[in-house]
C-alpha cells in the first residue's frame, strides 16, 4: 500500500459523490460571480440551514482541508503556514487553511476552482480552540468581510440547561438580524421551517444508513465515510436527502442479500478518531486478512434529530450539541459512546488513531482502551498518525502494528 492512497469503494452511489463535491465548490464560485453573498463558517452549526433558507452561499474552510489533503495541496499550505510561524504541533486544519488563504487561493493548480473569498465570516464562539482560531485567522486575512462574532457556551450535552437554550435561541435571532442587515435580504420563516424539516430528514436517513452496518457481513465500511460530505455542506437541501435516499436503498439491498464489503468477513473493527484524509486507503488494508472497519467515532457527529415544529430552537440546540458530540466531550462520555458502539456493531477489535493534529479527541484513549478490554474483552491497537499531515505517519510502522494485531485477532477467533 502506498503512503498516500485512495480508498476502494463498494457502493455504486458513493461514486456519485465526486459530482456532488464538485458541484458544491463550483456553486460557491458561481455564487460569488453572481453577487450572491458568500459566508465562511465552521461546520456543524445551525447557521447552515439559515444560509440556505435565505438564499446565501455557505462555505466551510475546515471541510476544505480534507479536500486539500485528498488532492495533495497540504504540503505547500503547511510550508506557507510554518514560514509564518505556525508550529507543526498545531492542528492540521488550522495550518492548512492558514497556508491556503495566504497562498495562491484560486491558482490553476487548485482543484474545483478553490474557495470564493468571503463577504461574511461567522467567527465561532464554540467548538475546539483550533476551529475558533481558524475563523480568527480569516478575519485578519479578509478585513473587508462582515464579521459576526458568535457567542455560544461550551457545555457538555448532558449539562445543557434551559437558560443555555434560551441564550442560544437569542443568538440565532441575532444572527438572522445581522444577515438581513448586511445582505439586504429578509428571512422567510416558512422557508426556514421547510429547510429544517429537510435537514432533519437527512439526519434520519443518516441514522438508518449507519444502522445497516450492524449486519454481518456489513454492507459497507469506513472506506465509504466520504458520504458524510453532504451532512457537512448540504444540510437543509434536497441534494443531501436525495443522495442519502439512494445510499440507503443500496445499503438495504446489500444487507438483505448478505453482500458484504469482502467475501469472507472474519474480523469486525472499530476506528477511533478522525480518518487520515490523505490516505483513506488504509481502511482497505485490513481486508487482506478478513478485517472490515464497520464503525467509527466520527460518524456519530451527524446523529442528531431536529424539532421541526420549532425551527429556531432546533438550530440553537444543534449549535449547542454539535461540537460536544465529538471533540468537546468528557472522557467518560466518549468511553460510554465507544463501548456502546462496540457492543451494538459486534466489534472484535479496535484501532485507536493517536492523532497529533487533534488532541481533544485523542485524550482519554488509554482509559477507553482499558475499559474495552476489561468490560467487553475487546483488544485494541494504537496507530500514531495525523489526520492532515502525512509527515506524522509511517506506513511501515502502521503495517507492522496492524499485521501483528490482525494475526492476534485471527488466532483468538479460531482457537
């Protein structure tokens, strides 16, 4: 396996994703040319549906980083950021976006036309620190953009109180007022209600799709996780719903007919932490020994339903829930989530990605590994890597550790 490799996909619907990705970025540049206000924002927040309801164009710089990794743009972006004084120890998303916006943003070598410059920046007040700093860096780079400084409390999901929700609702209204003022547009609340309904439908479809991975053999693996692109960029649009309906139909049919990822599924694996965006092919590496990654931490980020009867409150709650579900969650809660998933998906072994670029998700992995072994008897292995920077990943070390781990799992499953 090469150090940088694409994943091998089995779902025919996943092949449509390339067109959906290209369409999204081309749409952004087209919107800019037509004078449609463009807003850069973090992912996983209620502003996405508000933008689509108002006919504005959302752009997600954090999500652009995996695209850069897939197309091999990160080395140049990292070099620019590091020459500016950004340490290699910082989040790869932060360093990549910094290098990208201070480099040749829309040069001929940049795929999909690159990102259109922002008219609006929603500067995050919640989420992990690097995610917030990305938006602060954007403010300095694009001084003419209208800035909305979001202000949401960092509260664990289990500790959200009514006053947190009330405050978040006020922030949603403040955002709408701001957007109306700087764009000259108005909010159609009937349209917003429809967008939220469509967004909730996408979440419902996502949960159903993920549930089919519990089947043995599993109909699709983590190699297909790129389908979550629509959950990041297209929430509140028919594009997401139409695509996910096709994915669900195909996954359902494969499960019904017992069609797995590989012919002889022997070992069911769980992946903890963010994937290696520059080398998604590692998910296929386990297959040569009968292993399939049937579940992962990251896909849980989109398992949130919205109250379609109260759109503003639904989006406020979404903004409060999103980051704590993945990167700002207690070790105890993460342990509970991993153990629950490993039981439900009949996991035989777990791979813990010790991610140099994401310390919040990496913290507590030792505790979770011990709990998996003690409570469920599930062994695990640690892979040292980085979700963005391939300089922090050794393919030889990965193969050595995985080969030994898989041999141990196979021996224990066939005494």
